[in-house]
């Protein structure tokens, strides 16, 4: 039987399926997936880059052992007889001192000012760096530094002062190395021994002695504050050259110490000021002379040397002030521009040396380098030669005109006195009588006598006896020292001892001299006459209230004026003149030089 249409309805036709639209990109999570995929690679490359940069920085680090040495000029410190520093040459370093030989005051001052967390950080203090960056950012200029003491040691010991990123990284690397290699106390000691304090002075031992005359272990609270304060700007806060700046900076360091708990606040405010010990007078010409003397004895310096000399700071000041005052006051009117003074003791030790009115570093030393005509100061040795040949102070001679090969010497006052004794002739410095002595005994005994006294002359004829030769003030003064010693010669000297930085004696000159150079009786006769020069002769302007003997000297046209003499303690020589050999006006040995000599002698014996 057939099925009905209702029972089997036809299936409807399906519409063709539409193509499905592409899903929109996710709104979140995609960047994280990319980052998650590439982050390990980026970290690896970043690590490689940082590592390569650090390797590059480390590759440029200096050789640690080589940099730790002290590449510098050897220093020479010239000291007066009492140990005070006169001058220093080269780069002055004190001997290395361990932390146990450094005053706790210095350590506290340094830590309170430079690095309060020194014993707690690992070489770098991130908090100090952050604080410094913030302060500098707000100020718009660099006001603070964040370097630790360890970083400063790394910089001072091994690195250049260049402000580059590479040098800063090298500083950090070296700081970490120092912290692992040395203890904290050793790092502090390295810092104190290598830091610069100004004035060519390196290291705390040299600075303490240079500025305050004490060892590093004996530095008191104020001295410690001033020394540590100078580290900020050594030339600006130098205790010697800028004492007021130094004091202000020291007060700030003391406040830092109170703030850090090393001092009570009230105690910090009451710390008394300590003045730096100034150099022992100028003595520049003397120090330069000593530098040459050490070089002649020891050769080129290959180590630090401490040179103790014979110079007396008080005598040096007296000589300097007397010469300068006279030239300033009377020099312009008399056309006298320069001068020199030498003070010896009876052994020939130089107690003072002034080589000119004003010291010029490395300048011409008129006490040791100026070779001038001695004038009548040569006459005592002429008379000594005469007495050695049998003449006596009572021997008579004719003070009358004399002519030798068209040369006719005259007396300074233009007068002739007729027949006089040799004593009178020397007291009044007559010129014709020594010429007659020359004619009587000849040149040879006179030349020999001068040579024995350390002032060799050339035979230029009879003008020799009037001082036409040449001599330095130092040698002439030493010759008079032999007269003061009764005819026993001396060698002028300024060196007492030479030590290295460890205190070992390198050289100890013995001074001394050539021994007896003239008969004692003959010298006594000459000395007696020279004593009367001060009381009745050409040196009356230099008369003293105690026993002394001296001689004036003046060369032609007043180009040189001398006064040389001695007491029982000192021998003093004075010269005035001009470097261009131009004549002075109305200046003789018995005028300005005699006054300088009198003032120096009076103050020396006071």
C-alpha cells in the first residue's frame, strides 16, 4: 500500500554554510607571551654586554703591584740646627706608619668627615651615593661626593683623576678587590700614608711634622681636624699658607666629630686653636747652597733625605732683617741695591747666610757666587806676611806718595801722614804702606799667606795688597774665622748630618779645617790692631760694648763695600754693591756695611 506524502515529508535543503570570520587578536596577554619567549635571550645578551663592558674596564686596570709603588721625585728636607724645616725639594713623603702609630684623633676626624659607615660597608656605600646624587640634583651642581674611603684609596693609589664612566667602574672594581685583600685598618693606613696634604707633602707623618712639628701618633684633636680638613682642597686649606681658611675648615671637622659621637658638642666648641709651625725664616739662599753641597757629596738623590744643618734660625732672621732694613732705608739715596751677610761660629759652621736683599728661588747667591774685589779687607793678611818676615807693628814706614809704573795709590781721605808705624797704618787703612811692604818682602809671601787662609789671589802687581784680586764673602769670612782662632784655619760648612727616611745616618761631615795656617804670635798682633780699628780707626761706626775686631774694605769708585770681623763667639761678614758693578754713592766699608755688622753683632750677643 502506498505511503502518504504526509507520512514522509521531504527534507528541507540546508543553506550553504557561511565562512567563519577570523577571530580578533586578543586584547591582552600577547606582549607578555612575546616577552616570555624572548626574555631569556635578552637577559643573556644583556649579561654578555655588561660582562664584556666589565672585562673591558678590568682590562684597563693598572698593574696593582706597580701602581702601589711611589713614583715620584726623591725629596730632600733641609732642617735648621734646631730641627725646624727650612725648605723641602721634590715630593715629600713621610715614612710609612701603621694604624697603631696614627693618632685616634686623626682616624675619628677622617671617619666623621669622609666615611662614617667605613667599618660597615663592603667598599661602596649605596646610601651615601644616593644621598649625594639627591643633594647634587637639588643644588644643580656637585656639592657632595659619595665615595667611601676605600674608593678614595683605589682612586689615589691606582687611577687617574679623569671623570669618566670607565674610571668610575674601575674604581668600584678596585674597591671590591681592596676590601677582600686588606683589612679595614690596613685600608685606613693606606689612605693616610698616600693622601696629599698640599705643599708637596704626601702622607700623614710628613704632614704632621711639616705643619705642626709632631709625629702622626702625637697629633691632638685640633691638629687632626685641620689636617683632615685640608684634604678637601689642600692649597685652599693649607694650615701654613691659609691659616684662617684652615681654622674655619677645622671647626667644621670638629662639628662633624661631635655629630658622629666622637666628641661632646660642648667639647668640640672649646677645642683651642693650634697654629701651624712656620718655616724657620727665609734661608732660601742657604738652602739652595746646601742642596748643591749634598749633591756634591752624595751624587744624584735616589731616596728621600733629611738634612740637618748648622743654621741658627734666630741668627738668620737677624741677618735678613738688618740687611733688608738698611737697603730699604738708605740704599736708594746711596745707589746701593744689593748686599750679602754671612755669620759663622768659630768652627766655621754657617749660622746665617743672606745672599741678597730678597730671595729668588734658585737665584744668584751673592754670599757664595759673587766674586768681588776685597779691597782693604785683604790687608790683615798682607801684614801677617810682613810679621812673618820679621817686621813688627812698631816697624816704621813712610806714608808718602809712591808711584810704580804710572800707578800712584792714594789714601781714602787724600792725605798722607808721613812716617807711621805699621800698627797705625793698618788701624787707619792707609794704602801706601802696604805697597811699601810689597816692595820690601815681594809678592810670594803675601800670595802664600792668602792661600793658606783659603782666599788665593793672583799676582797682579802691587795693587794686590789693596784688594784688586777676587774673593767671595763666604771665603773671606772664613779667613777671618782663622784669625779669630789664633791662626787655626777652618772650612766653612753648613751640613751637620744627612739621614734617610728611616733615620739612618747617610753622611755626617766632620767640619774641620786645614790646621794651623799662621804663627799664633803674628795673628795675635794683627788681632790686637783690628780691635783698635773699631775704637779709633775706620770701623768706629761699628764699635761694640764688648771685645771684637774687624776691618773695613772699599774698592775703587765705591763699587764694593765690606765689613768683616769677629767676637769671641761669631764671625760676621757684610758686603754691599750692585750686580752690574756700578759704583755706589758715598758708601765705604765704614758706613752702611759697618752699621749692618754692628746691628747683627749686637743682636747676636743679646
